[in-house]
């Protein structure tokens, strides 16, 4: 197994890692390994297109027509 040394960490990160390790009942080193594994080898997020194609067919377009189609659309900045 390889080793990894991380230098110049903000103390807040170290404290957050230690607190998280306590919550999960493991050492800070084990927590660090788990975080790295999850971030780098964990399941990838779906793309927006994948999420859209996985949505069920729940009705016809007419079921979702605007009630007040004559009113201009509001523009948000």
C-alpha cells in the first residue's frame, strides 16, 4: 500500500476531519482514506440528460399547459 502526506492544511479542515471520524467511530486516518475512496472511486453522478431520460411519462403536454397563457412570462435576473 502507498502512503500519502498532505501538507499545509487549514486547521479547520483537520478539525472537521477529526470530528467526522469521531461521528463514524474511526480514526482520522481511516476517515481520510474513506473520504478519498468515496470522492475518487465512488459512483459517478448522472448527467442532466441521463436524469431527464430516466423521468417517467406522467401525462400529456396538455396536462401541463399554462393556466394563464395570455400573461407575459416573468423574467428573473
